C-alpha cells in the first residue's frame, strides 16, 4: 500500500515563475488494484506519478510504502513501512529499481540496440548475472508474443509491438507496482483495448497498477478499481466507481 | 628550471589535481553552508547531486596521487645523472630544499585522500548523510595541502639547476651525515628490528582482537599508525640493506628499480594500503555511536582492519623472507 | 563481490554497444586523441632512444678529456702535456688525440675527421662512415678526394666502410693516419686536439682532474660523467621544449574533448534520461561514462603508442628527426634500437589520458545527474 500525506510539489520556488504542480494531495493506493489518475493535461497527474515512483522528491509532505518487501536492509523499518521522501537519491533508486516498473507515453525505448537488450536494460546495474535476466527477458518476450523480434532493432517495430516491448521492459526486475503514464496516447483504439487486456493479466498476476490517463478506454475500463479525478494539482474526487 | 617531459607531466597533473581540488573545495563549502536534508528544495537537490561529483573527483584524485607518487620518485631517479655525485633519486631530491617536503606531502596527501574516501563510503551507506559535515571539513583540510604540494613541486622543478653538487644516496643516508634522513639510517639495527616486530605484532594482535570481538578499535588504529611510521623508518634503517646486500646503502628508492625485481612497489603498496586502512578505522571511531552509523560503521571497520592486517602481514613476510635468505648478515 | 563484477560487466557491455552506435562522433574524437598520443609518444620514444644512443657512444669515450684554453677558447694541446699528466699517480694512460671537422663543399656537409694510427696504418687511405659513402657514392677501393688547407687535393683510398649499426656518430666519420691529418689541416707537429686520459680507479677522477688543473692552469679537464650529463640535459631540454610546442595541440585536444563531453547530442541526453527513468542511478551512469572514457582512452593510447613505435624505430622518426637530432646536414639514416619502458608509458599516460579524463569529469557528471523524470516530460 502506498500512502501519500499532504504532498506538494512546486517548481522554481522563490522565483517569479514559481508554480505548484501538485498541491497538498493525500491519497491511499491499495495493493493489487488498478488505480487510474484521470484529468486533463497539466492537472498534476504526471508529477504525482513521478513522486510515487521515487523519481522525484516532493517539496513537502510524506510518502510511505507499506508492506513492500524492499531489498534494502531498512534502517527505519517500522512494521514494514518505508518513508521515502527523506531518502537520498541513491536509496530511492534502489527502491525504485526493485519495486516499480515504468511504462511511458513515448515508450522511451533506446534506438540502435535490439529489442532483447532494451528489455534487459533496467537489470544491467542490479549486478544480477546476465544469464539470469536474459532468460527472464526472453520469457517475457514470448509471453507478449514478440519473441521472434528479440534480435531486431526497435526502429523496425510497429506501434503495438513497441508498446509490448515497453511493458516487457517494465516487468524485467519483477516489480510489484506498475506505473504507466498516458500509455495509450500513441495507440489506436484497437491497440488501446489490447493494452487494457494486458493490464488485466498483470492485475491477475497480483501487480499493483497505477495509470495516469485521460483516455476513456482506460478510465472507463471495467477492470479499473479506483478512479482519482485530478484538476489543477488537486484531487477533485476519488473513489470506487464500481 | 628543467624542461623534462616527465617533469612537465608531473606539473600538468599537479595543476589539474589542484584545479579539481579547488573546485571541489568551493562546492564543499557551499554544501557545508547550505545543507538542509529535511528540505526538498531545488537547492538541496542540487547540493545532493554535487556530492556525487565530489566523490567522483576525489576517487580520481586518489588514483592520480598514487600514480604520481611513484612517477615523482622515478623522475627524481632519472634526473640523477644531472647532478654530480647523485647516484639515485635520493640525490636528486636533495638537489634543492623542496624535493623531500614534496615527497612527504605526497605521502600525507595520499593517506588523507584515502581516509576521505573511507569516510565518504561509510557516509553513503546511511540514509541521512550523518558524516556530511565531517567529510567536507576534512576536505577543506586536505585540498590546501594538495595545492601546497603542487606549488612546492613547481618550486622543486623550477629550482633545479643541473650540476649542483649534491650528496648521493651513499652519503645522504650514511652514518656520517647529520640531518633527518641520516638519523633514520643511524638508528641502531637491533632496537629498530625489535620496534618493527613489536609494533607489527601488536597491530596484528589488536587487529585480530578487534576483528573478532569488535572492541579496542582505537588501540588498533593507533598501533597501526605507529607501525606505519616504524615500518617506514625500518625500511630505511635495515630492511633495504638486505635487499641491496650492502651494509651501508640506506636508500629507500633504489628498491623500486628493476635490479631488485621492483619489490619496492609491493612494499610501498602494502605499507600505504595498510596505513590508510588502519587510519580509517581510527577516524571512524568517534562516530560509532552516531545514530544510523551504529549499524554501519562496525562492519566497515572490520573490513578495514582485515585489509590493514593483510597488507601489514604481506609487508612483514616479504621483508622477513629477505632478511632470512639475503646474502647479507648483520650482527 | 560477484554482483559488483556483474554490474561492471553489464554496464561495460552497454558502453561498448553505445560507442559503436555513435561511430561518427566517437571516431573523430578517437582520431584526434590518437594523433596527440602518437605525436607525444614518438617524441618521448625518440628522445629516450637518442639519450641511450649517446650513452652507448660515451661508453667507449675516455674517462677524462683534457683540453687547453687560450683566452677562454679551446686551443691545441702540446703533446708534452701528455707526458707530465701520465706521471701523475693514478693515471694509467694518456693519449693525444687528433680530430676535427672538414667542410665538404660538394654537398655542404661537415665530416668528422679523426686520426688513428692504430686502425689506419697506411698513408693516403681512409675508413669512412656509411653516410659519406652513400652521399659521395663511393665504396671500398674508390678514391675520396679531400681538399687540404693548402688547396692541394689529398687522394684517400677507401680501405673500409664503418658498419652502419646504430652508431649515431660513426656515420659522418673519416678515419685517417696522423700524417695525412697533419697534411690535410696543415696541423703543427707536437700538438694535439686534446688528450684522452684513462684512470686506474674511477673514484679518483676528480682528484686527478684537480691535479691536472693545478699542473697546467690553462688546461680544462672534462669528465665523461660531465659530458653524459650535458647530453642528457640537452636532450631532455629539447624534448621538453617540443612538449611545450606540442602543448598547444594538447590544449586544443582537451578543449575538443571537453566540448564533445559537454555538447551531448539531444539523442544522447534523451538516452541518459531513459536510463535514469528505468532505474539507473547517478553512479550507474557515471560508471557508464567512466567505462566510455576508459575504452576510448585505452584504444587511443594503445594504437597511438604502437604507431609511434613503428614511426620511431622502423621509420626512424621522419617527423622529428630534423628538429631533434642535431646539427649536421647529412645525418645518418640509422635505425634506433627500440627502448620502451614503463616509465615512458607512465609519462605519456600523464600527459594525455589524465588531462582527457579530467576534462570529462564535470560534463559526465552533469549528464549523469539528469532528472529521472525528464523522460516523462518530453
């Protein structure tokens, strides 16, 4: 479970162009559920995702990860919860690497290297043996039926295939939480539905999924458990719609 | 002034190291002044990023310092034909009054950079930067010494005039001459040997005790430091004699040469490594009880103690082996 | 330990892949880097080889040479000095030497003429260096005419050609008998150019030198060690001077490296953003950049050193020979015997790799500390 307590994120603080992307947000995200952050662009969805995903630190407020089996010998281990806001970057990274898998709007695959290498990339700095994560990457590619593209460069793939490579990459370190930022923005409707099917499978596999999207195919999908409506950096409504 | 390619290499590197050091020092001061871990402000984030830069810079400086130390001795050695009577590095370094101070500063700076990296490594293991102030205050002590070293080295090379009559290592380290280095050499062999083996045994015993029980780390660190100094003096006083198989050649530099199988590198590397690790244990002692450090420091110290013991043991084994099998026999 | 090694191997693997992906940019950097190392390495190898060559030549030189000064300028030494010096205790042998330079108007070169009655016994015959044989197109049995000071040609029959070897000094040498020497230069009898003194115990050299200076106040004893020192100082000085001249190249290279490292292309910047967003930390990216530097430096260093080795020891350093070797117009096309040691390589390393590395630390750090969330904000 992820607990956000009065999270605020502002940029350029102290300068005339200061603006607050996320304003005093408190939220509980339940494990093994699909949570969708819904709202127009500029509503603070992405900023909130970066803070949940340990990519950025909030200007104020606290984020707790409860009951997440962290690989770290935690020093502040109180009943399995971890307060991540005050951690230096290097620790955030370790947590991020093993806990979160990311799927980006632009897919963010690296050109010029093969599909397989792209999928393995997040595992490189973990110090795991190459043979181990290579096996996992091949399994993932098979699972998403793109195994035959493993040796190809990513430039040659279609949009749907790219999407699946990006998902496979998010899963390589076996994270418990998947974070997706506008995952369907560059997909047509058919592929968007396909994506939601995969999300369904991941949910069945016990992953916690957090998606930021303003695509109705995503937020109206029946498998969404919690819908959080955001506007101007604040939560307008939040709850179990169905 | 001499324009030797090696001297130019040394001076260029010294300049670069000082520049990097000054840059780190500047940002170190900013970190000391503005550090506020509880803040998530952009300034704090930037400062936290600077710490990566400074650790990277310091690792490079340490690596460069180590290589420079040997390059400096080697260059001094290759310059010796320029001086009448100089027969090796000992004579060249004596060509003006800056040669030896530079060498001593180089050793001190190497030890300090090593200790800094140990403190940095330990600090990075904790969530809350508990040693940040200690670290950057130490940096402010270290960098001026680095800059001073570069200035003195420049003065040394600038002041070299070929043909100055200098005493060669034969007379510099012989019994007759007075002065500091002469005194080391004229330290009597037997008491020196006793001091060497006693300090080494004490270090190894206290190290083993510390490694197993985790107590008396201070004692270990002090005896490791004393052993470092005693071993350095012993090297000049009697150990090198067994390698040269000459009863009067007290030069600590010729050991680095091919004729003696470059054994000097191994001796100096183990001695310096042991010295840094031993000092590191002691420097960490005061922070053992400090919050999050309580769980981090003991394993680091144990590993350092182990490293120091291995280094010293190697040093003792190499020199004792030579003392037993050398053609030279002394009373 | 194993995981640390795996981490390094994995990141190194990615480094190699990304270096190969940006061939154009990296090749241009590598080429310039290589060129700088090549120049400096050639220089250092060349100077060291020359120094050694000089030392080899001086090995056969006498322990001490005694000259005579008149009004502060070198003058001929009366051979009777030799007898007086020979009687000093500790001196084993004194040999008056006759030698000088001969200007050959035909090809504008200076030859070194040495009289040696032990090796040239017949009058009007000569042993000549290989360079002279080549430039005058003569061989054993041919006649070599030299014009004496009286404008009378002296016809010398070539008895042998000195072996080319690595002997820097033998190439422009002509050895003749002392009688011919006196004819050629109109050299007064009973005089010598200088005296070569051999001493029984080298430790007494300075004592004997001061005794000679006392005996003949107008004499100047020069020790072999002093000559050696002078050679060394001269070669070092020339080497250092050239390094300084090359330093402009070095500095422009460093600026170039800095620029390359700072001016990351948009694509590279994006890539680092992606790496950071998928869980690479700042130290991981720094490690990536470190390995990148190591691969580039090592490649440039090894290739540059190997090329320089070929340039100096197989091609006889055509780029530096004129500037560094010396003073004579015909200089022997000789082959230097290879001498490369760790010390030279260390000096090269400090002159090239260390400045390059230093120039890239800060740009690399800047790249590595990109915000992990930039990838989400594009």
